[in-house]
C-alpha cells in the first residue's frame, strides 16, 4: 500500500465520508487534536493579541524575531490552532521560527466577516508589539489559506505593512463553489464535496455576498501583496480555487508560484508523519518563507546603508 | 518624590532577571519605562508589574543585535515619549563552553547580543538623549568583563568589550559636552535566569526555568561558595546601582565601572 493510500484509509476512519456535516466534524477535529503528540524541543503556550486568542509555538533556538502568522483550516466553521499543530509545529521546527496561530471566531455562531476582523486585528497587534513586517510571514491551509489572502487584502486597505511572504495550502478562495474541479475531482477527493463546502459557505456567509472580496479573495485585486507560494493536490475538489488564486496574483503582477502535487489530497501536509510527499512539501514551504525573510533582511540593511550615505553621515 | 520623576528610561532585556528588577526599581523612583525584549511576553509581564504598582511602562519587541530593530525602536520612543533620559543596555546571553568546543556561530551570536547590542543601542538612542538635554547610559557588563573565567572566553570577551566601549564613549560625550554620562555595572553572581542554563546549550532559559527551585538552589550554593559575602546577589542589588547611576546623585560620575559582586573582585 502506498503511503497516500494509508492516509486515505485513515481519513475514512476519521471522518467517514466527504459529505459528513460540519458540526459532526467539530468533534472529530477535537479528537484529531487530542491525539497529537507534541514533538520535543518545542513550547506551546496560549496568548492574546489585542484580545484575540492565539497559540504560540516556539521551537528551541528559534530566530529572535521571525514569526509565522498562521490561520487554521476548517471551512470557517471548525478547526482550532490545536487541531493544526501537526502542521504548525513542523513549520516552526523546520523554519526555526515562532509560529503564532490565531483562534479566530467561527461560523455559524460568528459569521463573515468575524474571521477576517479577528485575523486583521491580531496581525495589527503583532505589528504594534514592534515586529518588523519584513520579519513576518503569513499563511494557512484550506479556509485558512483563503483567509490569509483576505487578511492581507484587508490589511492593505488599512495601510498596514505587508509581511515578506504568504503561503496558501490547498486554499479555499471562492465562496461561490462553482469551479470545474468540484465535478472533475469529485470521485478522487476523500475529504470534501461541493455539497459539504456549500454548506460551510452558507454558514460562513449567513446571507453576505459571496462576491465580497474578503470572503472570496480570489476575486480581489491582489496588487501590493507579498510573493506567495500556493500548494494544491491534484486529487482535490479545491484545485481550481488554487488556480484562481494564482491567476489573481499574476493579474496583479504579484510574484507567485503554484505547485500541484500529483496524487495528493486536500492539505496532505498534515500527514507528514507517514507521507514523504508531505515532508517534501513542508520543506519547500519553509525554504520559501526563509528565503523571503533573508531577502527582506538584506534589503532592509541596504536601505539603512543608502539612507545613511544620503544623509552624509556614513 | 522619587529621584527619577519626569525621566524616561529604556531597559533592554527587561523581560526577566536584572533587566526586570532594574525596570521596576527605576519606575519606583518615578521614571516612565520602556521595556524592550525579544521576549515580548516577559516584557509585558514586567510592565504589568510596574503598572499594578501605579507606574507607567510600555513593552515592545526589540532584537538588540539588529540595527533595523534599533532604528524603528528609536522612532517609536521619540514618537510615543518624545524624549529619553536613561538607557540601560542590559540584554545579554551567556554561552559557557571551552574554547575548542565553541562554534564560531555561537561566538558571533553572543557577541551580537552582548557587544553589538550595546554599540547599536547607544548609537541609536544617543541623539534622542542629547536632544532631551542629556542623561545617563548604563551598560551592564560583568565581573567577567574584568577578569577571565575558564570556559567563558566568549562571554568575557563580550563583557570586556562593553567595559572599554563604555569608557571611550563616556569620554566622547564629555568632550562633546552633551550632558550624557556613560558608565558600566559589573554584577557578580546574581540569581537570574541567565545563570541557570550554564553547562547546557547556552540558550537563554525560559522564565519557567527561573522558577525551578532545584536549579535555583544549586545556583545559590555555587554563587555563595564563590562570593566572599557568603551568598549570591539579587536583581535588586544591581538595580540599586542602576538607580544611583541614573540619578543626579551621580552627576559627577562618568566612565566608571561600578562593581556589585559581594566582594569577588576584591581578592
């Protein structure tokens, strides 16, 4: 049995079918989180950013200031920072950075735009603590991937500085749920269907316009956003959402890269303990984020030097 | 009325240990405090303690080894406080390791925080201090900045650098008649988190480690054995010296090295 087939078998046990209602999935997400064993060399602690609950993941020997701002997945209706620890801990350990994962409010109790508001508020608070924007990166999986883009679209509208990079893993970026991949990939996606996503979209929007760019950031003008790396599996119904996002990025002349992993499913990264392709993907994300941080540091240093010489004080 | 009313003070590494004790002591004397630390949470806890006692304090992330962070920090202080009178360059780490086992990377990291950090901080904040009518820069060196200690070549080098950097800048400021005094303080064995990880990887321990009573007890014994007065010191012992150097009581004191070590350097 190939590792990806083992993951598929595990998923079947875990969530039943792809049409399982989301409220039933909340409990599964909790169980999934409870089963997670924290790796050694990492400290996880609860915190707050301007009142928004967050989880800090700090590996030993973390870079002093580089911080990855994480938004978890779960269709805006489920998921928690704890449920994404398999991913966030791996990112923290391999990129040697702090990860701050936002426990944004969920629908249907707190519909759109609660999630975006919470994420922007936490991002603003992180900057207010003194973080250089260039030392920050943002990203998330599934709804968290879309939310990461929406957060920056809104942050840009509020004139907040941009982080040095964005990563989106199997992003859900369009609440209309009408892309072709919903039909084409229906037979191979073990986790999601158009029906289950539509149910979550309805709960999240609660009557709001699905064309609102903060809900469907693939429809936004992405000008001014940082360079982004998008990962998608070939075997997921959200494949076209990733493609829509890279189209929007290209249209806005944002440096962006989409990598489609053959035979992989929705957010396969989460299963890196058993899946070589997940390790490969996480390493690629960490290398991308770290390279952007390095570039940002070099450019900031040279800006300091340029300013100095133009002041005549160098 | 406190000795530091209407003064504004910046303490680096104020999220724990001597920096925290110092920030609190300066606040007790009436100074408004800015706490800079890579540990924002620790910095916020220090500020909470000050505010709970009726003082004024603001935490902000600061990587003292980064010129970029110092530039934004200087802008922040000028924008939010408009002046600066007291700069305590306290942030430091201790990587204890025999020379042949010390990696260049570890050496550079320690130098980056302990020595570059003092250079960058003094350089970044001095213009605002001069603009504010003068003030006091207090650099935290160590007895290890005066005498050698086996297994601590990097720490000694960094702290020795701080000692002489202090004297040179003190003379520069005196010559410039800018009313800024610059002094160093040399703590001996003080019970702070920095000492708890000696012999481990040399990384800064977490605040929780500072509350580990067994480890603390061991440090207390080791410190006591090495100290003529028979016990190790507390952050408050250093803070008292910092308050003195920060206040006008020390108006004739610049370029000096204030040793607070329970007698270690006397023998």
